[in-house]
């Protein structure tokens, strides 16, 4: 609750319902209100915050910056000496942008006064970076997993994708009803003392993970994790994918025309769960209709679920998570596994991406949109009828019909 400086409580602030946090803070300062949640108090009500730097000049004695003040229009921008400013991060970013732009114009030294073209570019760059920061903030407010999301574009001025909504789990399309048939185990220690084979016992498979949560079965075999019906606790080693993304990841703009990509900001060990492929669940017939539209656009986010009855497809074009931005490679570092947890519908596994090798921090994450996996021998894997599984699922394949630009030595050139 905000209060005015005379100590009278203001219970009903007249502010728009959709505002960014910094905009609300600026409005409180402008209306002489202080608010504990916003960090506006009697002692700092008159403090002015630098939003970004627009221009630069210097003389023999001093350096000056044209400052855009947070909460004020650009018409109130002022020139301030460097000694008066306490924004080292903004100043460092300003000079990084300036040096890059000067090199683009083949200039080596910083001039005493910037050209209007250069100053305009720096202002545009600062505003664009704010747009990405707001998107980054929105993504992190929306995610339900521990791993943080960062956004970076140092290539052009393309901002957040239009008509895209970040979701954490599958969204079932209109007219689709899924069977939920979760069967829990009675184990107290699923890895060391499984009861009746534990959750994977229905298909005579051992638990898919080791004690470090790394997958230890070959691609093409399904993974059955413990679920909400199980007796084991949240620390059970057979609960990996359901815990969500654990690594800090960065959505970044690629420099070779592949659009957005995703890189990891932390080291990832081999056979480690990285992320799920999430989107809208649609029928194959609807996928065919949408596929024609996506083909004309030169890209697609349709991920077929190839089962005995191939009736569902995951579409992450307009609703998805960070996997929406992961690029293809003919030599990928991620591999798809089918994972069943609470929803034991044979037509719809959760699509989990695991690392195929050790991935260093800063490396781009990729998977093969047209992966080919040897079929798993089903003769020795009889199904328990309680799971209602008609047979072992094959690995999903991402539908794509565009030219490959992965650039790897084993590139297939086209994905058809």
C-alpha cells in the first residue's frame, strides 16, 4: 500500500493495471508517494535513476553524457558530467556499443562529439536492450523451473517473437481428451530396493537413471518416472524430468542466419536432462493443415509422436517453452527420450532432451530434427495391462522441410 508524504494512507492508487515495475516506481515518485514494496521512501523520493545513456561529448576538462531519466520523457533528457553519474554498468555497456559502432564506421578513436547518426543508433540500441530485458523478465516470471532464462541479441534489432506464449507444460488442443492412468509404486528406495520392478517394472526395464540422475538406457526405450501416486519422496532418483530445467540458459540471436538459438550458461555433463519439448497437442489431421502453412513460411515447430496409432502432434509454433528456440544440427548434443510420469497415455509421452556428451558453458544446444533411432526389440519387453500400452513407442521426430544451415561436418544439407 502506498502512502503520501504527509503520512496519509492511499488505499486506491489511480494507476493503469498493466505496468512494468519500474514504471510504477516512477509514477509513485512523480505523485510524491512512498511504497515499501517498490523501494520508494522518504529518504530517496527525490533520487533520480539513469534509465540509459543517449549521447557523449568531452572537452579538455571533462566528459559528459546525455541522460534519459527513468520515469521522465525524453524531452527532459539532460547533459551530465561523468563525475555526477553512478551507473557503471550502463556506462560500460554504452561504451561497448559505441566502440562497436565506431569500428563499423572504420573509426579508431572516440571523437569529442558524436555524429547524430551514431548517437541515434546508441539510443535505439539502449531502447532495444530494454525491450529484451522486459521479455527476459517476463520469461522468468512465467517459468516454473529452477534454471533461469537470459536473452541476448547483439546481431540486429529483432525483438521478442510475436504471437508466442511461454508455457511450462503441454496445452491440450480443442477436442482432445487424454487418458490419465498413473499407477504408483510402493518403494521406499526405488534405485536400491525396488518393489516389483518399481514404476519401470511394467515393461521389465530397469530404472532409467543412475544415482546422479544421468540417463543410462539407450535412446528409443521409454522412461517411466515415479509420480504423484508413488510412496517415494521428492528426492527419489527416479524423478528427473519432472523437476524441470536445472541449468541457466540463454536465448540468443545467431550470426549465421539461423534466427534465435539457445546456449547453456553452465557446464552440462553427459547423459543429463536439459529440457522438455513443450507445445500445443493437436491431431495429426490438424498438423497436416498447419504444416502446409509453416512450410510456406520456411520453418515448422511440429513434432510428431510416432506410435502404433499416430494421432497426436506437438505444435510449439505459438505456445512453447525455451525448446521453441533450439536449432537443428546434423551433429547434435541433445537426444530425445520419451518419458511417462503422471500421464500414462500411450499416445502422448513427455518429450525430454538429454545431453549426448559433455557440453561446455557457452555452447549452443542443438538436436537433430530428423533423428533416426534403431527400433527397440519388443519381444522381451511385455507390457503390463495396467499401463494400457499397446507397444513400445518409437522416438518422436520433429517435422521440418527446409534447407539445413547447421554447418557441421556431417551436415545433410536438406531436411526432408
